């Protein structure tokens, strides 16, 4: 059983933007899935839209600079002025998607949130990877996998079983769908 851990503050900071109502609960659900101690020294998760960001570019990430307003999130390590915090750019992450299932919502928010938490974990705990984006990607994959395994295990097992049962029929199903699109006058890209 997981011990309750103190969650970082979740701060809404939007300008001329109203996020979908499911974003904040998804962030809380994902943070609650973290192991005790993994969120230690993380003060806040700030939810913003791209309109709240500067017009400049990031420092080099994997050899190139990106426009800040196009990024999905940022990790701000602890400094003299305060503790570590994460910034999520909600409108860039969500991009007008409106999933109804919590599983799909977690798949939209989770990779970015866990990537930024990965930067924090690399700073505080360390990582098997060298550092930077590779380390954050490694942590993100591990945290997302752990979250899905613990929270959605019955759903994942059902989907796997369904996929296993349908696997022998997939080639026939694909051929059938291709023939239907040709006969209905819909053209595919490869034609």
C-alpha cells in the first residue's frame, strides 16, 4: 500500500484561455500515483497556456533551440529564490483533444508531466541514463509504465486479451477495410 505523500501545489496561471475541466484532475491523479519521496523538494506544478510564456527560445536541447511558446513543459530546478517547480503548457499538450476516459486523459498529460518530473528525479535521485533529455525520457517511460500498470491493470489485460484474440483475423480485416475504401470512392494516400 502506498503511503500518502505531500503533493506539490498545483497552480493555475492562464491568460485568455480556459483549459478543459479534466486537466487539473488528471494532473492530480498522475501526481498521486508517484512513489513516496519522488516528489520531495518539488514545490509546485504550474499549469499555463502558451500566451503566458515569453517570445524567446530555449537554451539548446539536443542540439537545437525551440520557441518557448511551442514547448510542452519546463523544469525549473531549485535555486536561491525558491524550490524546484514544473511548468506545463496545457494548450500545447491538449491541442483540442477531448477524451472521455481517464486512461486517455492520462496518456495525454502523463508523458509531459512525467518527463519534467524525470528532470527533477535526475537532479534529486539520479538516473541510469547520463542526464538531460535522455534521463528525463527514461524516467518518463518508467513512471508512465508504473502508473498504467498499477491504475489500469484490468483495462490493459482486457485490451491485451482482445488483441491476442483478434491477431489471427487482423490481415483479413485490413484487406476488407482496404477493399471497402476503394469501392466507396475514398482514395488512400498510397494509391
